[in-house]
């Protein structure tokens, strides 16, 4: 090993920039996470006294049917949602960055779903699913529309998914739009002169430049969809027949409202490990793609 | 230099800015003792503002500050974590109370003379909420709510329907209403908690009041006690709207208010929401006729609000002064008028007219607590009931009851162990 | 930018995008008419629910403003959101810059990157109780604490965005400045920070989105301080046994306006960003 070189001025500046960030992050994210994780070895209810129970909570996690179902639902939801959200928002972003009229207006409109509060989303979409779609289904004689999909344990997740994607697309669109801004106009023009058609321009020139944003968006949308909570709270509250209980919903409902803080802490720790693993794999895959292109 | 400056700059910008904003507003008001009361029913905020004002007008040495926050249980739990205890809390007589009590959070108030005014039936209900027998008194039951069946009085009079006294009369009535082209019941089963309303009404009449604690000590099982309740829940479905899992509590309130059904299996607490849609509606209620024998029927009624003094409270006397004021008849009446509630205290009170149909049960104390006050909320019995009702297979009842028994043991194992250890200790 | 684009307006696309707007306008239409209706006009009948209110009176809006103590709550919401955004832009761009410029060469920075980014996967429910205790012990169980927490919550996403964006800003940019004698800090402040303007706008929008409607953090951190934010005040419209949708929707519409304006302003910043000028340099 070489002897440690004296740090250059530049390195010191970088270090000085990063230390406050890391300190803050440690103090208000990692530290509470560690404290929370300690509770996962107890039967703490969230207040009062508690006993140490060792790994009981973790063992229980693997035998709890409800937890198992919540993982199935959440992953089904997140996989379908990630694909839909990214395809839709990339299309939307390209559309909104093209030479169109009413650009500001349109960008404003597509942003609205993300800022509507849960109460509005819950009421309006429940009304649509419960009354409007069945009425339309009856009028047009479309069988599968005649019952509210939110009341059907097989399809309720699709109802939640529609609303989730409708809301989530706005955020990913914003990121794609800012990504498209980094693609120099010259590249397009060069493509045009070569006679490349729109798809080829996109495939060969735009997409490679957008790769960092694709990977950010993949991670972000996967994360947001895996942690689905608001849509569940406002649309189904986990029903019908407990078919749409997401992991976050269980952790919150039973950990905070109910007296299962210790057990749900264990669930949260497990969930954290699972998502981090998935995201690392995702980032590794997309960064390989970035290099290739 | 630059490096240090950068760190200093950033930290200097963030942290003091944060601290500067935090200028605390800790007002100490001389020799006046401030008593802080947090109560969990935000819908009763108007009544409590009136009570607070009246108290402060008549008391110089004690100042009462009442808070009626939204999401009060979350706020209370977070305040407990912060060790920022109010002096008195107003909470429901449910599993949260049992848990708080079990965590030694409340003060023994057996020397408070107002305790003697509590009606015996509510003292009993309160006692049933203790996991283990305790010495002393830890709560002052204040008001109760009740649940059964709300009905559209004008519609009943118009068609000449009579109030059923027994289960078969009830089913006959439903059949008759149906043949007249009207839907008898409306359910809001999309919101799972509404499943528990008829469930509780049936369970209090068909199962022993102390079913849960009997299960905990191993004397019985839910499969035995809840079978009839479960079967009758299924029967009810025939008289409601098709696919009730699509309609929320709010939908059901609106539908009932618009005359889309003759009855609604819900508690008196739903009346304000129904009346907001149809202010002129004439609503009355009756006790759920769950039995074949009228005399076996029991009204579901539980402690909706009770006051507990926190064990951290430093001014017991001042807290008692507040409690005595709360127990005064005029004060109770302010609350009753605002919230359509039933008093837990003895006295001469005017009861809301929509409880007329339940009046005889209330006066004679033929009441029993909501069974779900004993269910741990994380077990989500409401969702289990919904799941069961959606199960169209033949052995749905068995599946459900077996699940009830196994999950009960799972969610309550620490408690069951505690109870059995205690009982072993007591018998030795 | 050179001349005008090769083609003129893409009308087909404009029309398609306008038609797709219906998916937003329909729910918005329902929200608006409910906000104008009285509770007694609520019905489960489809035609009735979609009909205009009997009168277009703003009384719901006035009452909603009164119930939520609108100006006070709005002030708090604005204060919290604005300071959180400012803090996020400054701190996270600095952090993102330090990481982005070093993570390819230095393992330490790469680990810091993964460490911070992984923080976004921590479910809030597990952090909540320890944070409640921690903020109380530090004496920041108030607006300041909420702001600080937001800055930390959005750190993973924002740092990820900033480092991602840096990949498209060539190193040559600050090297040129450094040859002219600027220190790293000055090069960042004078060259890179301004070039990241579109990303600042994006970060501002995303942070604002997360903070503006958030109920949970202020609920658990600020309870008992007598301060309230708009979403907290809006809880007044719903209790377990009754919800006043008319007042609530009026109030939500009012709360929607500031953030929508903010978003449109930020969009102008994102458009016509760096890259066009930068890479040519």
C-alpha cells in the first residue's frame, strides 16, 4: 500500500460538502431506523412497557398469511404499475416537449392528478367505479362493467392500479421532461438531416441520452408503487375481502393504529431489505445499459 | 479554509434556522393551575368549547384547556412517546383504553365522589375492559352511544309497518317490505367497519357479554358462541342491496336519507350524516330483535366517552374540580343535546327523540357492550366479517369461525398467557 | 437555439393530448360541482351527481376558509414548503455535486451514494415513533422540525436526481473555470449551480409535491404546538361517522391553486435549460 497522500485542496472541499449531508441523513434517517429496528425484537405496542421476544416477530412474518398476501398484492401492483407508469409518462413527456400548442396549459393539466388530495381521489373514483361505470356497463350491455370492480376481490387491485398510475404518471413525467431538456436540439436536427424517422431518432439518439433518467424513474416509480398507501386508504382500505392490503398499509394500520408496533417493525425491516435489494439489482441493470449505449 | 467554511456555512444555514423557528410558546399563567384535557371526538368540538368556556367563567384558580384534535388517538400516542402528557384524557371504552390501562398510564380516582353517580351497567362495562382484575377506579364513564336499527319513521307510518320484537317478526317485516317493492335494508360494507354494526347488535343478544374474556381463559371458543351470529349476518344479506361491498358508509347514509331503503343497521352516530343529506327526515330507532324471545333481546350500548386522569397529572385536586364540573347535570346536558348521546351518569336528563324506540331498554339498563370493544384492532375483525360475507361457499361459516379462533389466539397470545398465568396464580 | 424548428406545430399531437386531458377534466369537473353544492344536493344517482349545483354560490368556499383558519394554515404551509424547498435545493445540489463528481473514481463516495439513496426505501411508519421522540428531545417538535425532516426525507430522491443530471454536464465546464483560478467551491457556485437550474426546478416541484399535501409528518411532529397546516386543518371535514364533502372539496380546490401556480412557474424554468447552450461550449 502506498502511504496516504495529503489530501488535495479539492478533495477537502468535496469532503466538506458531503459531511453535513451525511451527518443530517444519519441523524434523522439511519438513527431512527436503528431505533425502530430494535423494537422489532420486542412486543412493544407503541406505548407503555414491553418484553423482549427475540426473533419471534421475524419467524411470525413467514407464517402470517396476511403478510404473505400483502407481499403478493404489493408486488403484483408494483410490477404492473412500474411498466405502465414509465411507458405512459415517457410518451407524455415526449408529447409535451414536442412542437404543440397550449404547452403550458397541457403541462399544467397533466400535473393535476398528483396534487389532488386523497379524500377527493377516493370519493370521485369510488363514485366512478361504483355508479358511473356500472351504469355505463348496463346501458351498453358490457357485462364486466356492471359490477363495481372495487367490490370484486379478483379485480379490485386493477381499480387501485388505474388510480395509482393516473396519479403517479405526473411525477415521472416531470422527471422525463427535465431529462429531455438535456438532449441537445442539434442531435435531433442531425437525425433529421440523416433522414432518420422519428422512431429511429428516439431509439438511437434520444433514448441513450435519457438513460440516466430512465433509471432514476424506474427506481422512483418502483419505490413509490411498492410503498403504495394513499390510494389504498382512499379507495379500498384494504378490501374487499382483504385483497388489496399493501405492505405499507399493514405496517401503518397495525403498527400505528393497532398495537402491533414491534411485529410491524420487523415487517418494515424485512420490507426495507427487500426493496433495497430490488433497487440495487435495478440500478445495476440500467447502469450496464447506460454504458452499453 | 474553504473546506471548513463550506461545512460551517451549510450547517450554519440549516440548524439555527431550524432552532430559531422553534421559539417555544410555553406560557405559565401565574398561580392559576392549567388543566389540559384532550378528548378524542372532534365532532363534539362545539359542545366542548361551550363546556370549556363555562368552566373558565366560573373558576378563577383553575383554567381548563380542552383540545379536540382530529386523529386524536395518533396524537395521544405520539404525545405519550414525547412524554408530553395531558392531565385528563377523554377516550372511548374500547381496546385502546384496556391497553393504556394495562400500561399503567392512568391514575386511581376511586376517591373522586362523582364515581358514585355512574350507572351500574356502565361500571360493569368498564370493569369488563380490564384485562386483569385491578384495584381502584381508573375512569369516569361519561356518555354512551347505542346501535341497532334506524328506520324511516314516515315510511313506516305510511305503510303501516310495526316495529318487530323478535327475529322471525323482523324477517317477516323484511319480506313484507320487499313485496311492497321497497328495499328493507341498506349496507355500506365497502367500509369494513360498518360490517361490525349489525355484527355487534347480533352478538350482544346471541353470545355472552364476556365471550372474549371467556375465550382468553380457555372456557369457550368463538366457534361455539358466534355461530348463530354469523348465520344471521348471512341471512341479512338477502334484504339489502345486491353487492353491498361496492357501497360505502357514506353511500349508505345518502341512500337511506333518500328513502332508498326502509331501515339501516347502524348506530345513532350516523344520524347527523343522514340528516345533512335530508334535514327533514324523521328517523327513529329500535333494538335489534336478534332473538326469538323478546325478553332475551339486549340493546348494544357502550361507553363512547370516558374521562381518565393521567398518572403523570400533578394537580389531582384541580383535575377533580374539572371532573366534578363535567359531572354537573347542566354540563352533561350540553353534551347530550349536541351529540345525541346517552348519559352514563344518574340524573334527570332529556334524551334525543331518535332514541325513543330504544328508551325502554335504556331506562331498564338492558344493555350490553359492543363486542368489538374487546377485539384488538390489528386483528381486523371487520375485514374478516366482510371476507366471510363475500365467501359464497357452503362451509363459509365454518371457515370463518375456525379462522376467528386461530387468529384470536395469534393476535392475543401475550394477553392469553398473562390471563392464564394470573389465573394459575390466583388458584394456587 | 438556431432558427425555428424544421416543422411547424404538430396539430395531431396537440389534439391527442387535448383529448387525453378528459381523464383529468372529468374528475376535476366532479370536484368543482361538488364544491359548489350543498350537502342536501348530494345523491347516488348518476345524472343527479353530474348535474350543476342549484346555485353557483361561493358560500362553501367562504365557510371552508373559516373552518380551516385559511390564512393562518396557508401561511404555515407556505412557510414550511418554501424553506424546505430552499434547503433542499442548496443542500442536495451540493451533496449531489460532491457525490456525482467523485463516485466514479472513489469508492467512498459511491458508498455514500448508495447509503443515502437506499434511505428512500425506509417505510415512514418505522421511523415515526423514534423521530417523534428525537425531535422532542432536540426541542424541535414544531415547524422547524417538520422542515428539517422534509429536507432529510427528500434527500435520497434529490441527490439521485442531481447526480443523474450531472452526468450530462461535462467536466470541462468546471475545469475551464478552475484553469482561470477559481476554487472548486467557486466553480460550483458560479458555474455548476446555475447550470443545474432545470434540475433545481424539478427538485422544487417534487419536494413541494411531497410536502404540500403531507398530513402525517406535521400531525405527529407538530401536534400540541397550536400551529396547523392546510392538510391538517382539512382533517376537520372528516370524522369516522361523517364527512362534509362539499366543504372539503371547496377547501381542497383552494389549496390546489398555490401549488399549481408554482408548478407552472417552475415548468418555465425547466424548459430551455442548460444542455442546448452547454454542450456546444
